[in-house]
C-alpha cells in the first residue's frame, strides 16, 4: 500500500515564542497540504466569517456557514475542502500556553467546546467573540509590549468562555455532577484507548460504580459507557487504517488484540466489512 503516515503539524509561531496565534484562513488554504488529512499537536478553533461548505474532522463532515465556529481538539484528524469563498480565521493554541495552574485544565476538560459527542459540534460567533478575536490579532501585531503573554492568555480564556456559553445556550447543557463525571471519564479514556479497556477499569480509577457511570453517559450522550468505549476504539482503528501504512496485524496489536483474526471479526461485526476493504475505500 503506497501511503505515508498521517502528517502531524506542530505549533510554530514565527512572530513570537507564544503558544497562541491567529491565522487567516486564506493563508492556510494557500497550502496544498491543508487539503490532505492531517493531525495537529495543538488546539484549533476555526471562525468562519463568510462562505458555506464543510470541514472534515475524524471522518465527519461538519457543515459551516457565516459565523460558524468549529473547534478541533489536539490529536483529531482534519482536512480542509477547497472553497474560494471561505473567509475567516484559525485560532491556534498549545495546552502549555493555556495551562499555567491546575485550574486552567478546566478549559480543556470541563468545557464541552472540544467534545464533539455533545451536539451541536459547532458553536456560533457573536459580536463578543469577534471582539476578542480582533483584540488578540491587534495584540499579536505589536512588536514589544509589557506582559503580552499573560494579556493574550486572559483574552484566550475569555474567548473560550464565550464560545462555551454560546454552545451551552444552543444545546441546553446544564452543569451537573453527571456532566462532570462524563468529562472525567472522557479525559481518562483518551489516555488509555485500547480494545482491552473495560468499563470497570475506568470505574475503579474514577471511584464510581458502573451504574453511576452509565447513568452519566446516558444523560450526557444517550449511550452506555461500554458503547462509548467501543466507538472510541473503532474511531482509532479507522484512523490507523486510513491514515497509516501499518499492516492489519500491526494495527491489531497496537489497539490491543492478541490475535489479528479476532481483530478482523471485531471490525467486521461493527462496520459490515473487512478492515482491508474499508482501507481500500480511501486509497
């Protein structure tokens, strides 16, 4: 199979050493590699000012129009589509820039912005959002100002808060113990994605019962913990099949299967086709 590993792009702000940058989408789309599937080692928030189309994230086409905001979490696989009418920005930031104290992790793991499982995936940009974007652009264009890093960090935090508010208003998300448990579950799962992972393993680390965890998942995502784990493992398999040159056997071992035959049966039972046939669709 003639395929390279999926490209991973690292953060590289040539203007400053800050882990925050706002880039014009026209500039991003000027690079042909933007239209190939790629993974980011940082977080990205797309702010669409004009244009209609779709943006692909983890095999899902996300429709956008004017004032749409599309968050993309670190590690997700994305690809741009050709769209000459598209105008807007990509706000890029590293977790190291955002997180200075433990409480700052809440922006990544207690907010639902980067959690595509909670609908809608997209958020909306209002005048407050654009005001923060404009101020961050203005600040990053200044050559040397006192404590600009901390100033821009606070702007980023307020920007994320506003995006989270807009999403919660559209989806009627209410802060609750159930939602908090789900967010902790998701964070732990991301660290341990593997076929051998069991619900009870996560319950033990979260210090909750399976009944409590399932109730949280049903409330937040209308699914059980086992199904959520299965869906996440299946997504990882799809990523490896489509975006890597690893053999089926290598993928099976990487995802936690001891026998590649069982891996093939697992995939076919869920996708209705063999892993090799699924891969051929994207060649």
